[in-house]
């Protein structure tokens, strides 16, 4: 898709270039607006690289939601950037990302990573819960202690203290693909992996052998149909 100046919206120091399917930041954007922009919105494109940000020397806020940014993401050094939203991209390696942000964006106070696999919540995986997400928050705050907001939630004092004390050990480890078994997979239903109180010979669904066992309860009432099997010394 051709990229042109007419597609740019500017309001004071805010520049928006949204929904144009560009894979790279257009060169003209940096040349014309790089020195002026304090807030840049590049959402809903097809961006795989942010190399074009080198021209935006005074950038304070950057929004790049709904793009195709992955683990090879590299930002130029942006010393005044305090707000960064990377929602709904393709980021999976949280540790590498945070180490890069700590170096490239030393003034960062607001970060949002929702909708990425690196952010473990139910937006990306139904098997994640609030505990997984909270551990992620501790780990992020350990790596980026200057943050005041993470995703949609303000960072509280107790979180900061917990992150300082134990955040280094809170990294959420992604399971290996070989360990992930889909529901219904024969491997997930092997007899050795499932508990059953039945004898081994009855665990196979195709084996319909009966099982003989003693009953713990004996009914001694005289009106039972089973009284015909009771011995005389039990009457």
C-alpha cells in the first residue's frame, strides 16, 4: 500500500498514522514530523520493525498496538519516552524484551503488553489465571522498577516491595511444546496417567470383565429380597 503525507493526522505535537498496513515506518514520517512529535500512534498497521523511530528524538509517548512486532524488536534509545503500549503484537520472550526496554527507555513509567503471549492472562491463553498474571507483574516490576502503571493497573506500593524482594524468581516459564497435550489426545488419556479405583484388568474400555468385591454394608432387615441368602444363624 502506498504511504503518503495525506494519511497523517497531526494535532499539536501528536502524530497519528493508523491503519495503513505499512510493514516499516515510512521515511517521510520521520523527516517531516520527527522533531515535532511528542506522541506517536502507529496502531493497526503491519509493522515488523521500529527502526524508523530514530528520527523521533523527543518522543514521550508511543502507541504501536495491533501490529506484527516480535522478539526481534529493537527500539532506538528514547531517553524521554515515558509511555509505551505494545498491545496485541507477537511478543513471547518477556525477559529479553524487558532487558531491552530498560536500556532503550530509561524514563519509562507506563507499559502495556496485553494480548501478547509474553503477558500471561486469559486474553491469550485460557489456561492462565490471576496468579500467573500477578507473578508476571512482579517480574516486570523487578526488571523495570520505574514503572507506575503496568497494563491497565496502577503499580501499588506492596507490589513494588514484593517485586524488589522476590521478583527475580517470578518469571513465568512457558511450557515446552512436547509437554503440552491437547484435550482428547490419546497421550492425555493413557492408563498410566489417569487415576482409577478399578483393578488394572478393568481399566481398558474394551475389556468388560466383571469385578468381584466384598460389600462393606450388610442389610439385616427381614423384608429384604436378599434374606433368602441369609443363613439361619443370622436371623
